[in-house]
C-alpha cells in the first residue's frame, strides 16, 4: 500500500516536471537549462525505477521523451510559431500530381518531409514541438507556414495547428 502511494506521488511529480518544462521551453531557454532539465528528468526516471515501475510505464516513457526533446533543442535556433498543415504527397488533389517527387527532387517521406518557403534551403532540419524532426525537401508554402507530408488526409487534419519551431543541427 505504501508503495502504491509512493508511486502515485512520484507519478504526480513526474507529470508536474514535464508540464513545467514545456512552459519553460515556450518562454525561452538555453543549453545549460536544457542540460539541467535532462538531469532532473533522468533522476525522476531513476526514482520510478527504484520504486519498481516498469520500463514501459507511461510515466517513464514520458520522461524519456522529455529527455530526447531537450536533447533535440540543444544548439537549436528558435524560429517562432508556425502555422502547420499536412499534405499527402501522393495525392493528386493535394499536389496536382501523385508521384511523390518533391521540389528538391527527393521522393517524399511521410512524417519526415516538409515544405517551407525559399528562406530555408533544402536539407534544413527542423524540430516541430510535439511532432518531431523533419527535413525541408519541398516548396509551395509562404513564410510562417510549414506543410508536413502525411500518410493520409486524416493525419493531415490531425496535425493542423500552430506549433513552436526550431532549426536543429543534429545531422
Ligand atoms: Zn489529397
């Protein structure tokens, strides 16, 4: 019983940590803060493991995701908030063609290819908060906008919204 209470308390701390970190990231951050946060997150995960929490438990998974989120943001350049939409690169209705060939010549990869304005050279890697890392391979959108290659129209609609965006240099 004590163990269950300890777990519930630890899980509450974990959730609070993750939420606090997201607020911090929105307000601006530097690499020192990110490293400090990674240590915090790692220690919280270790605490849960000591309490016997399974490695696949959502609380531990959330901490691991937060650790990687911090890692991606290191050395990243914050661009601002972008209007993000999705497109199916193999749909003639979306693209006027269905071959999946992007403006860069690369074959579009769903969940990885994005279209941005000419301000961003092909090959630029960006991190969209909550969505992951993508590569600029396509054009057709104006400044302040990003179009993400998706598997389906349902996925396109699901991700449509405004997101914080960074340029990352993680190769
Ligand atoms: Zn379409």
